[in-house]
C-alpha cells in the first residue's frame, strides 16, 4: 500500500471538535431585539431628540422666549412663526423648545426620586418580610387609595405651588408602584437556588440584597421607569394648567396651556401646539416602555 502523503494523512486524521460560535453580548442581543420593535424604535428616536433639545434648546431658539413683541400679538402659524405667537407676541415654537428642559427635568427627576425610594422599600419589604413587609405594604395601600392627580394636588396644597413642590408631589405618588414591582421581583429572586445558597453560607443581608437580588429587579425598574416619565410629565403639566405648578411666564408646557385657554376662540394655536407636544411626548415614553418590556422580558421569544 503506497505511503500516504502528509496532506492525505491530515485529511483522515481525527478532526478537532467544532468550535462554538461566540455568544453575542447582552448589549448586542438587546439591540437586535429592540430594533424589531418599530414603534418603540421610532419613540426612542423622538425621546433622544427631546433630550438633545432639553440640553441645547435654550441656546438655539430663533426668538427670545421672554421678550414681548406687541406688533406680533396672536399671530397664527406662518413661516416666520411656525407655531404662531401668544398674547404678548412671543414665539410659541421657541417657548416650546425652551420648555422641553423644564418638562423633562420634572419628569425624569421626580420619577428618579420615586424609583429610588420605592426600590429601597420594595427590597426591604421582600427580603425581610413579616411585620416589616406588612408595614411597608400598608403604607403603599394608603397611597394607592388616592388617585395620583388628587394625591399630587393634596401635597401641593400643603407645600404650596411651585415647580420644586411638583417634583416632590409626583415623586411621592410614584413610590408605591415601584415598591410593589420591586417587592414582587425580590420574592421571585428569593426562591432561586443561588440566593438560597448565598444565605446558607452566612452572607450578610446587605450583600445578598445588592449583589444578588437587586440585579434581577433592574429590567422591571427600567421598563416602569420609562413609562412613568410620560405620566409624570402629564401630571406636572396638569398641575401647572391648574395654577399649582410652574407659573407664567415660565415656558413649561402646562403653564402655556393654562395661558392659552383664555384665547381658545380667537387663537386656538396657543393651546394646540403645547397640547400636541405633551401628547406626543407622553405617547413616545409609553411606547418606548412597551418596547423595552417586550425586549427585556426573557419569556418573550423573537
């Protein structure tokens, strides 16, 4: 039998085990699934534009937001004034852009405070249970007994009108929902083997909570956090519309609606454009939250 050449020997030699395809990173997997959510993806672009406007908007507005021009009072939309002018001749489009920073600040900051407090209460309630759980949950039940806007009005009535007090009011009525969501995720994580094993070896509660339980609640927090921003912006605008939040001449969207309601017959554009931006912003955050939920939920297969 003729000697086999080296190339043939290599061909018949036992093949090495097939190499596994590298596992995609969690960020790549998130992006791959999220971009399939078209409405959520478009909403994310809209929210990104709003954030950019909140940062640079006051510096790029075509007109000064607080300078009256009595020669342009109650002008309708035109190429010169895209959203028309108000009762003082101020450009409404410029004021909407400048007000983006105020409205987003109220929404983001109030929800952040509510999420921080609610997450802490939910982790403590779910981990320790017993009378601590009962006390925290009864506190949440008391807050749940009041409709959100009525609770916010009551808090404003105690603290007084103003944008800072609006942030506090919106943050307070967001606490119980975050506490409930995090408590539920904590109870689920408590029943897993890795948490039980960590407790059995005598790990400190603080380490178990922040190292093993809290990471499992992040996806739920992110989803509700995103959706709650829209609700917070709407609530803040409602309070300003009622005269309990930002006060004129602030370009906050709710305050602009409050000013424009007196001219609804003669200049409907004064409430049309502020109302439209509130509607689009709240819708965008809600759709973005829905998309994040579908993307981050491991039970949903693509």
